[in-house]
C-alpha cells in the first residue's frame, strides 16, 4: 500500500546554535514517522565560514561535517559528524528519507591570498566594467589546513572561480594610508573571513569532477537518500544535470518515479523564480530530472493572506508550478528564506496558515513540504508555530486524502474540493471547504459510495454531523476565515 508523501524542512534560519539539532532530530524520528512525515530536508551539514555559528550557507569545507577544528570549532551549528551520521541512520530505520542541502554556488573564508588577474565591474550592473585590468589580492586559495588532506587533497584556487568581491591588496593599502583604523579591524581583515564569497566557475571540468567526488564520498559516508540544491538558479542546468547523472550511478535507488520504469534518487532545487515560465524552462533544461520549490504558489498564498479576504481564491493556483507540472512541484507555505528576516521574506500570516496548509497537504497534486518554523516555532520572533494544526492535517493526508478529486473553485471567498477515497486505504475520503471571507455552505459531490453516511468536521468549525444524500453529495459548511475538513463518522 502506497501512502502519500510528506516532506518536512527540519530547520529555520535562526535555529539555536547549541549544536543539538542532529540529536533532537534523532529523538523526533518516531514521532515524525507517526505524524506522516516520509522525508526530511536537512540543513547544510558542512563547515561554514563562521564555524559553529554558521548555518552552512556560506560554505568553507564541504568535507568537514563537524569533525575538524576549523573556523574556530570542530562541530557545526547542528552538531558533530558522528551525530549527523547517526541521525540519518535513525531516520532511515524508520523509513524516512533524508535530503541533504548542498550549496554549490560559492566558497567562503579562503586560507590564502593569490595574485589574480581581474577586472572590476559596477556592483549595480555586473555588465559594466570599471577601470582597467589589474592584478588584485584574491582571497581564493582553499587549502583546509585543519583537515590536512584527509578525504581529499584537492586545492581550490582562483582558476576555479569566475568572480570575487574582495581585493585584499587594496584593503591592506587603505589600512596603511589610514592610521586611525583600529588594530582590531586590521586583525579581523587579515583573517579573510569577511569575504562574501568566491563564485564557482561551473564551466571547468575539474570543478564538476570535484563536486562529484565529494558527493560520492558524502553518500558513502552519511547514507543520504536525496539531495536539495540551494540557489539552483545560480547553477547552470547542464551542470546540475551532469552532476545528478554521475551521482545516481553510485547511489542506491530509493524513489520510484511514476512515469519512469527505473527508480531514481530524489533531487530537488530551491530556484528562486517567481515566474512559472522561468521555472518550467529550468526544469526543461534539467530534462525533468529534479523537482523545484513552487515559488509562485508560495507568493499566491502570501498575497492571499495579505489581502485579508479581498483575494479571489478561485485564482489561488493560477501561474503555479503545481498547476503546470504537478510531478515536479514541491509545494510549501513558508521556508527559511521566506520567514521573518529571510532573504526573500514573505511570511504567510498566521490567520491564513491552516487554509494554506490544507491547500498543499490535502490535494492530489504536488509534493508538500511542512516548515520547521511552523511546526516547532521560531523563538527569535516569538512565534510558537501550530504543531497541533499541522499534526491534524498531516494525519488526514496520511489516512484520508486519496482517490479521485473534485474541485469547487466557484466563489471568490469560498472554495472546496473532495477526495472520494480508495479501496487501499480504509475509511479514506474527505471534503475540504475553506473561506477567507464570511464562510458558508457548499454542496459538493464526494461519491455515491458514501450515500447515507454521516460526516463531521475534524477541524472544529461545525459541531454537528451532516448526512450524504443518495446522489453522493453533502452540504459542507465552514466558518469565516477558516478551513473545515469533513470525514466519515458514525451517526450520533
């Protein structure tokens, strides 16, 4: 029997730096399995430029998973390498897949300076060259002295990057000219840690092969079942496709693609494009070899929440990836990028969360992702999350959301749909009705097999049962600004 898949992003950008995330996730494995979680999206596990304070999105050493004393610590923000491997193993034992976040677009915190031929470009227009070609002090040489060649002796140098945003020679000259600069600032700059990043040159074959060697080592060491690529829009599709092809030759097949006779390791990408045509174009260049976060759907949910009842809910799926390519859409409400203070802050307001999650968890299409911040809360922003609501919706997805779907997107303030259920999942089938306005009743068909059966709302909107008529229809109700989910119950 095949159950609906549910992904959980098990991190948020301000998560505690106490190094306990891997331990906490190990303890959570059984609870997540029982809740209906089938896969977990893990944060970048490698050493970043700020050591134990780094969330992993400014990568320094991809081979350091919390093992070597580099950048001021041995562990990462999330724990040690040993704990990470144990966590992945614990999740696997529960039948939960693990998708490792990979950051390919840059490297940060180089170990040495190199003389690099370069040209300066306008920061606001990267196509406009400023001044003449010159030799700069490039913070571009990565030797990883703390690791001392263990696992890999590959040295990154300026030839592997297409651009940097720091000229160390000029910084040093400016310091000499300005005696008022404090010794503290001089010391900080001399450690090179303030570089924002050296952009990877994906046209170099040795770069691709190093990433592949690293990924094979990573898989063999950790045992992950899939990958998630951060900032995929910065990685050429042909590079990503070639990387996936070579990686899949060595990874154990764990996922079944419905339209393919062969099993494929799951791959997803965070490609921040709000235009569905751009997302579809990137997927086409990937030959549909990965799934992408449905950014347009998230934006629709964000705008609907902002509108406070003035949004036309009939249009909620317009221009979305899940509507165009449901097999390759990761549907989500919020993530680490959209949370308060995130790089693409667009937080879906609390009042709309249950409506938004019902739209991704209880429908047929898309691969829904539940955000850690919504499930566990975000202490920094004094947001407690709504675990009870999400547990309820995830349980409904796991047990009830099966069978043919009938949509009733016929009112700007009140929409609904039904799932008829199937023979494989006992007592499956449900009716969903939601409103961002005054609420109301909607007559919907749920199947003649339910004729005479009584249904009740598990979300607590209605305190009474309704009876399905001989035509297989029911008068389903929802309160103002809420969602109601009706499932079969014994009559009272």
